[in-house]
């Protein structure tokens, strides 16, 4: 009996210890915040430090409004692809976690100045939900066109009190908390539609800069390649041409634009110079796996909303990224809503609503790097193609990479496996291979990581009212786009397989289904584009896209150009309905609904096309056609 009691006591002790351990894994922010404390930044940092000591920790954030300021935030230098690299002040630094749940009860997070709310790095099994992200003051500028003078090419801009500003050297400067910008990258929004204005390209962007001569520039010694788009080079031979003068408090007259003055009542939106305008993304998911974000709202970010790079298995469920309606702002994020570069596994986006971005709703791609040097038979030096991809982890041990001739842009010439990838600096990497490649290499080669592409599922979402495109799709893995709504300033879907020598984004769709979507007005900025743009390369045995099926979709567009496709092996356009919305005057009334070129097998059947669109189908260099369009 005595022995039994001893055993029972031991079991009870173990149970108590086990229970305490379980309790220690749950952390409530209310236990870390001091009474009356407005700045939650340091308390969140301390709480996450404690949570990091345990596997599968859970953080509870009670309902309320929490402010975050940069002065007491964790700081680290961040390479954030397709952004401007910098020292980031981070509110939620989720680094080296093995299991973490953050559960908020309808909490509101308000950020001040230049901050990155969430950094998820070298972590796995992360589940985050239940809050709203917004900024106290936005990091872009907005103003209403109050009056115009066509003869003198001036317009008066009314600035609200949430837009601090100054006039400096005849320039309108928007002043933020620790940040400022000018009128660069301006675009018009229609406040009634809360979307980019029809034919904004007649009036914007404002021509801000004149080129000036650099004297004695022959003395420069640029021995290596220089990307002159980098801000410190780009601004060297520039001077401002736009002038600003304050007429009254909150009213500024703008002169010097070469374009006509914008219409009265439109909202002019701007975010400053390229290379200095993507500094405060909301989420950075880097070198992580099994990350789920759900039931969140992002009203604002000074960059992208959600960015994933070199990560696996990311799910976005019930995410709203849209401007805060209570603030009467036009913009949600100053770049893409969601962006995935060099990811693999599964990217799942379901039941999301992405609106009011100053760039694309979703972009999924890899990255090309450029062969700069042959250092040894098995060793090459490569450079990043775009300065805003600096520091991007292109490859690692065991990755299979493919070598492609840039100008030829055919399929991969040959492959190799990576032994190591050493980042000498953020622009130049040394890659050691398991195979000798020097005999195969020549001038003009670029390199693609063939392993890091995801399968993609995007369903039941809304992508609308943003500056650029709906979806950019470059993954060669199985991709499903189903039951979504689109209405975008540019194309609803851009499916390219070529090399964009600006961004050097890699990939090309090989197995893509676009089904059951409703697509409203697109391409209303004034440029002539199709609603769906598909661009492989078919000349000279170029790199073609694979199988693309566009089935059972409803198009209601003011312009007849619906699908333009080149360089596809198998293209099926079936069971679609196409009507004329008549929302705006057609930009190209004689365009063909389907303009197909360089396709091996084309099927266009059972598609109803509005009588208002007179030219239905145009084909060139199509080997096999199965069509009932007359």
C-alpha cells in the first residue's frame, strides 16, 4: 500500500509538472502590458521571447487597440525581395520558432512610422489570425484635385489634415513619421468608384524629372556592371521639373507638368521615388514552412501586404487587404497585396478580398540570376537582375538549376546541382556546382532555380480596384484559378513565360486551369491590353507555355480584347460568356476578342460573344485549330 501511494504521488507530481508545462506554453499579452501603457512594442517583444522557449506556443491577444512605435522595436537588417532593403524595425519578430499560434480576438494594431509588423523567419508551423493592421498616418500621399487651369497647365491640390506636408525648394513634400516623399509615381483614383480613374494615363504619372548633364563623367571608372536604376545612381543626373506653391493652408498649386491637368474631383495618389517607396511591408515570410494566415485585415502597408520568399506551404484564408473605409483613403498597400518569390510546396489563397493596391493583387514567380563570371570549371559568379531583389536567396545545397540563353529564351540548355551558394554581397553570389559547366557556358546565360516553384490554388477571392493586374502566374506546377472575381486597372491575369529584363522574374505556366471566374472591367487606365494576356515565346523554337484551360468564365468588359495569347502548346477556351459592359467608351473597338498566335493546338468552343464585339477570332501560326467561332 505504501509503495502504491509513493507511485501515485510520483504520478501526480508528473501530472502537475506536465500541466504547468502546458500552461507555460500559453501567453497572454495582457500579462505583459503595464496599465495605461500605449506603446505595446516592447511588451510584444518580451512575450515572444518567452514563447520562443517552448515548442508549439500559443499567444493570446485580447480585444482592444494596440499601438506600435519604432523607437522600442527589435531591429535587424532585412533583405526583402521586391522591396527596398533596410534596417527594419519589427513589432512581431517570429524567428526560429517551431510551432506558434497567435490568436487575437478582433484586435486592432496601429503602426507608427517606418515599421514591419511581422517578420516570420526560419520558422515552421505558424498560425496567425484575428486582427487588423493599419497605420496611424499613411506612408503615401493623397489629395483632391480642386481646380485646374488648362491654359497654364496648373492644378490645385487639396490636402486633408492627415497629410502633413511642406513646400521645400518649390517641391511638395509629404511628411510622415520618420519618412518623407515627393509627387513621384502619381496616379489618379476616382473617389466614387474607389478605383483607378478611367484613362488616368492621360494625366499621370506627372513628369517630375529633367535630365541634367554630369560634367567630367568620363572620369568614372565603372569596371564591373552597374545597375543605374539604384537610387544613388539614378538621381545623380536629375533635377525637378514640377513646381509647387502653397495657395492657402492645405491647398497647393502644382505647375510644370507636360500632361493636361487632371479632372476636378479626382484624387491624386503618389508614393515618391522608385527605390525609396517599399519600406514597410506588413508580413515577411522568409525561409519558413507551414505558415497559415487567416481571418485578418490589412488596411495599410508601405509596401506589400504579404510577402513570401524561399518558403514552403503558405495558406491565406479569409484575408482582407483593402483601404480603411472610415479614413476615406484610396490606397491599401503601396505595392502588391500578396507576393511569392522562390517558394515551393503549396500556395493556397481562399476566400480573400484584395483591393486598392498600388500594384498587383497577387504575383507568384521565381527569379533569374545572370552569369557574370566563370570562376572555375564548377564555379560561377552570378549577379542579381534587379536591385530590389538584392539579397534574395537564389539557391542552396542540393537545388537543381537550369541554364538558359537570354536572347534565345528557349527551354533549359542544361542543368546542374548546387554544392553551395555563397552571397559575397547582396548583388553578387558565388555558386559552386557538383558538375563542371564551363565547356557549356558562353555569353548571355541566365540561371533559373528549377526546384523552387509551388503548386497554386486561388479560389473564391475578389481582386479589384487596384492600380495594376489581378494575378501574375509563372509557376510551372499545377495551378488552379477558380470562382474568383476580377476588375483591375490592367489585365485580370498575366501569364508570361518570357524574361522580363526589368524584374527578371522566372517561370512559365505548364498546367493552368482558369475556371468559373467572373471578370469585370479591366484595362481602364488608357492602355490597350487584353483582359487575359498569355505570353510564351514561339519563334525559333522558343520557350513555350504548356497546357492552359480557360473554361466556364463570365467576362463583362467595356473593351472587346479579352484573350491575347502567344507561345502555348495547348490552349483551350471553352464554355465562356463574353458581354459588353458599356461602362466606358471602348479603347480599341476593332480589336479581336481572341487574338491567338504561335499555338500548337487551339480549341475555342461553346463561347457566347456579345454582338457588340464584331471581331471574334484572329489566328496566326496555329498548327491545329478546333473552333466553332464564325
